[in-house]
């Protein structure tokens, strides 16, 4: 889910550090992805790619990107176009949790292929406790 707020703990690459600033003034409070995320999760797990559903994009750059995309796709001219956000882990040399770049690329290819071929999501447990 993308929420209509920027609330940064650290500055972005341009040095901005917004606190409680709407991404789109008077925009909806939130947008949900329109991608089949549970089907995408299942295909990743079936192919040995570690993955989980993230219920939030945070309140920083990822969230702003995701909210901006979904706000754009909510406009009539983009009706029927789906969108979402896929977080990828760090590379092993960056810290933990991590994933090798080859596995990240393979996972993204599987997820995109699933999104393109799956029109209705599946029902699958994927909630989080916190």
C-alpha cells in the first residue's frame, strides 16, 4: 500500500527531509497495488526465490515513487494499466538481509512474467504480524 505522506528519517539524495508532507495535496489517503502480488509471491517461492509480501512501501522515497505511480494510473487515460512496487534486498556486500544480483534479476523476471500473465490474484496467506 502506498500512503499519501512523506516522512523521512534521513535526507534523500537531494538533501530534502520532508516530515508529514502530503505527496499529493488533497490526494487520496492511500492506493493499493493493482498487481497480482499473491500469485507473484507463489511463483517466486515455487522457483526457490525467497520473497514475502510487504504491506507498506514505508514513508520515504519508495512510498513516494509508488504513490506517484498509482496516482498517475488513477487518471482516466491510464484506466486498466496496473502498477505496484517491488522492494529488492541489498546485495551481500551492502549488508543483511541480502540476495545475489543474479537471484534478484531472476526474481524480477519471474514476478513480471507472472504479472503479465495473471489477471486475477490468488488467495494465499501472506500477512504480517508487525
